[in-house]
C-alpha cells in the first residue's frame, strides 16, 4: 500500500501532466484563433473607415472586403467556441460573437444609410443644378424685361426731345414773324421820316428783308419737318404754307412802298412845276429866268392871287384833298398857262392815292398772314406743351420702373449666389458629417424660400424656383437625418469594434499567458499535486463566474427597466474600470442621448407649430387687406348709385311738402276749391308712387350691398345658393358697369349650393369686372359681360367669366398673372389685379384658373373650384399654374 500510493500518485501526476500538456497545445491553438479574430476585426474596421472615406463609386469593394473579414472573424469565433481550451472563456467568446453579429448588422445598416445619403446628396446636386438653371432663366427673363423697359425709356426720351424741338421751333417761328413785322413797320415808317429806324438811321434794303424772310421760311421748314416726323396729324399745322404766305405779303408790301415813294416823288415834282408856272404867271423870275414876255396886267394880278393860294394848294396836295376843294384851284383854272401844271398836279395826286391804297391793302394782308402764324404757333404751343409735360411724367415713371426692375434682377442674382453658398456649406457639412450644421443650412434655405416668395417674379417661374429650393432643402434634411443615423451607427460600431478588439486581444493574451503558465506550472503541479491545483482552479472558476454573472444580471435588469421608462433612474456600475463599467457607461450614454433627442424633437415641434401659426395669421391679414380694398371701391360705387333714387325721393317729398303748405293755406283762407283738392290729390298720389319706387330701389341696393359687403369683410364660411349671390354681386357692381355703358348678365343653375367663403368669390369677380371696364373697351364703346356657372362633375363648379372687348395679345397671355405686369402703366394701372385673382383662386378656393383670348374675340377666364371647401384644398404658397393657366 505504501508503494502503491506513490505509484498511484505518480500515475495521477502523469495523467495530470499529459492532460496539462494537451491543454497547453489547445490553448496555443485558441490563442492563434483569438489573434486571427483580433486581426480580422482590425482589418474590418479599417475597411469600414475606408468605405466612408472613398468615393461612392468605390465603396462596393470596401463593403465586400468588410463582409469577407467579418465572416472570417465569425468563423474563427465559432472555431474558438468549439475548442475545448476556450470553454472557460465561452461567455466572452459568446459575447464577442454577439457583438460581431451586431457589428455586421450595424455595418449593413450603415451601408444602407450611406447609400441613402449618397442618393440624397446626388438629389441635392440635381436640385441645385435645376435651381441654378431656373435662377438663370429668371435673371434672363428679368433682363429682357429691363431691356424692354430701357427701350420704352429710350422711345419716351426721343418723343420728349421731339416735343421739345416742336415747342422751340414754334417759339423761333413766332420770333421770326415778330422780327419781320418790326421790319415792315420800320419800312413803312420811313415813308414819313425820309429814312428808316434801322441800321443807324439808314432805310431798310431788300437785303435786310431777304435775311428776315429767309429766317422765317427756314424756321417754318424746320418746324414742319419736326412735326412731320413726330405728329401723324401734321396737316393740322401748315407752318410752311403760313410762312410762305406771310413772305409773299412782305414782298407785296415792299413793292407798294416803292410805288408810293415813286408817286410821292412825282407829286412833289408836279407841285414844283405848278409853283414855278404860278410864279411865271405873276411875273416873278425863278432862278434868274427872263420874265420880259409876261402876260397882261390882269394875268399877273391873277398870278399873284394864285401865289397867295400856293401854301393851301401844297397842303391839300400833300393830304390828297385837292380834288375836294375846287374853289382853291378856281383862280388857277382861269390862267391858261397854269392848265398843264394843274392837270399834272391832279394826275400825280391820283397816282399817290392809288399807291397809298395799295400799301394799305398790303399791310392788311401782312397783318392777316402774321395773325395766322400767331394763331398757329399758339395752337402748337398749347397742344405740344401739354404733351411735353405728359411725356416728362411718363419718363419719370419709366425711370422709377427701370430702377425697380434692376433691383429685382440683382435680387434674383443674389438668390443664385446664396444658393451656391448654401450648396458649398452643405457639401462641407456632409463631408464632416455635421448634422447640426446641416440643420442650420436647412433653416437658411427656409429664409431663402421667404426671400424668393417676396420677389416680383412670374408665378410659374417662381413656383419652379420655390419647388427646386424645397426639394433641395428636403434632400438636405434627409441627408442631415442620415448623418445623425451615421453618427449614431459610427458610435455604436466604434464601441462594438473596440469591444471586439479588446475581447480578442484579451483572449489572445489570456490564452498565451495560460499556455505559458501551464508550461511553467507543470513541474509545480507535478510536485504540489494535481489535487491542490484542481481545487484552486475550481475555487477561482467559481469566484470568476460569480463576479461575471452578478454584474451582467444587474445590468440586464436595469436595461429592462430603462427600456420601459427612460427616466426610471441611473445605471449602477458606471465607475467600474472593467468591461462591465464600460458597458454600464455605454448604456447610460445611450439613455441620455435618447432623452436629449426627445427633448430636441419636442422643441423643434413647438417652433414649427409657432411658425405655422404666424404664417396662417399673416395670410389672414393679407386676405383681409385685399377684402377691405375691394370693399372700398364697392362702397364708393354703391354710394353714388344710391344717391340717385334717394335724391328723387327727397325731391318728391320736398315738392309734396310745398303742395301741402299751399293746400293748407287755401283751406285756412276758405278758398279751397274742389278742382284744387283734386289736383293736389293727383299730385300727391304721383309723388307717393315716385317716392315708394325710388326708396324701394335704394333699399334693394342697400340689401345687396349689405350681403356682399358682409361676406367680403367677415371672411367666414357659410352655405349659400350661388345664383342669388351672383345676382346680388352684379347689383352691387352695377354703378361701375352701368356708368361705363356696359351690361352684365349672370347664367347659373338654381340648385348649385356652395359651402365655403363667399367673400373670396366677391373679390375675384370684382377684380375681373373692374379689369374689363378698365382695359377691354375704348372710351364710349358698349360692352357685354357674362358670368356662366356649370357643375360638370360632382362636387366641382366651373365659373366662366367672359367679355367681348379687345382681348389680350398672345405674347402677353403668359404674363397676365405676373405681379406688376400691365400694358397701361402710364394710365395708373399697377398690374396686381389678375395676380390677386390667381392667388385667391389657388390659395383660398383651392382651385385652378385659366385664361384664353382668341384674336379680336374678347377674353375668357375659366375658374374651377370644389363645391365644398376643405382645409386640404388650401395651400400657403402659390400653386404652380399649368401652361394653359398662363
């Protein structure tokens, strides 16, 4: 027994040593597997990092590599789990296997989120390119509008210069005419003074008149040319003919003056011959002449008597009255020697009188021609000065519009610049996976949307730009959500990857150390004994198992409680420095992040609700302002229309009061006759019917106006029959279309009932009727306006408004709903009427509007809207009109 015991002990020790050697070999194999797992996990993590950093086209290879490495690590963990040496570490291997499976699932989710992010980024690129193209189109369109405005401004400036040239030409023609009149007056005045008052006392020459006449005709030709270039009714201003006529009268005046001078010289010569003959008859020597053959004494005495009458004869000859005083020349007729001189004197006086009459006629013709030029220039100045002022006002308005259009073009360009900046910021945020920056960019994109909504652009183009910005913003929002998921997945994957690497490293080190320890302790085990080693190993295993199972179970219970209620309390064990402490900290971080995300989501929802409420309030204020503006025009028209029947009723009441006073006075005096009372009865009956008729008409107008006005100001929805409401609306608008000489007819089935907002319909039809009255007809032209209603589909109404005016030009049909577009800006139109109609139909009625205008056949507006209004029919932003709606 003593020998058997050592043999038995030795056998036991030998068996234990063999077992230890076999275990050492298995431990080394497990260490190799753990090292392979460690390397594969590191390589898979590197492939995951490369997958995120490479271009989207190169990510498929990185994903395949990650899949292969993760499968290899999973296979090695299965082998490690099956290895007998790893049974003591099976919980760690199983945990590592679970973490690896979760890591692979997270990677697959990561790949899906990354693919979705790549698609969203690609969509952002497409929407950004679309936005750039649309902003370029908007800028080009605005630039074209600016060019048109500049052309209009250039044309107005040309017309302003032409008008200025006409006014200046009229002033110059008038000055030339006045100068020529002064020259005429000086030329005629020279007859009495012997010399002119022009040129230092020198008489006017034919050259002086030629210069003045040339100036007159040249000025008239220039004025006529300017009028022919600028005025289609140039025949009304015959400046050239008037100048030619006046020049002809001036030439006639010059000839008459010359003839009068010649006649005056002949008269003076005849008078000198008569005086010389009289002196000779009296025997008086003239300039030393011989008088030895003078006549008899009686003839000389008669000659002396004639000499005494010479001053009177001279005065009568100079005044042209010699023929009217025969007694003065009686003595001269008695002397035969004086007969030739006296006859010559009478002939010279007759020629002078004829020349004087010719001069007077020429002066009258010249005055008439000058008056014609004066009247012509006055008419030109009156007409053209008014046109010049109107063109000046038009130029000022065009300059203001050009400045506004240039500002719009610059703001459109700024939209493109801001969009490019947002695109660069978004690319940078995506590159660094900054979700908060992406959220800020989304908010900035909302500000850009508000800016674009305020731009006076075409509604169709504006809606396309807004849609591109919203699509880009939605893609960025999806990208931001994807970035958050990516960041969460990266955190979880980094944690799991770290746990895997750490577990694999610890297993590798544990297995290697255990193998070394087995080798070192093999001799000790042989000496000390397998029994003590086994007991110590069993005790250590029990302690280790207990230290692992208790924290894991406690963490499991706490995680289950927090999954039901995230606010149930903190997680224990976060201060431990082992794997269980890391797991507790990770769980606490996960729960805290969930709480923060829920709080941020609640705050974001509150902000969105407040923004939506502000937007709805602003929209209601704008609609109310439009209603009050429309109601103001309606009140003015109805007040004017009501004044007529009320005035008639007041007149009848006043007349009835006067008749009552008169009949009362007759009754009081006792002079009331049956015929007087019968006449009073007939008059009172007629006046009463007149007052009742006019007051009933005023009451109907007031009732119609109250109904329409209440609908326009209240903005409340109600059920109403469409035909009576349209007839009341037509009655309330009658002051406008009746005053213009038009007619308005309503054709609507009796049974169409609307459940909605009648004030919106009133605003739309008021704008359409006023638009037709303002733009569709010439002054004095009578038009026919028609409102037709039909229900072609259940719960849908078609309202068609037509007029038979001049219609809308085909190039302008695509722009009639644009804000500030009008063809009569110089007449005070703002270009907002049809833009308001479009917004009311789309945003308030939830319907569609289309316009059609065949050549020379008026205009047709077709409005389709639901019979029962609902909130989902109404949009806060302008709807996108189809090409037919433009």
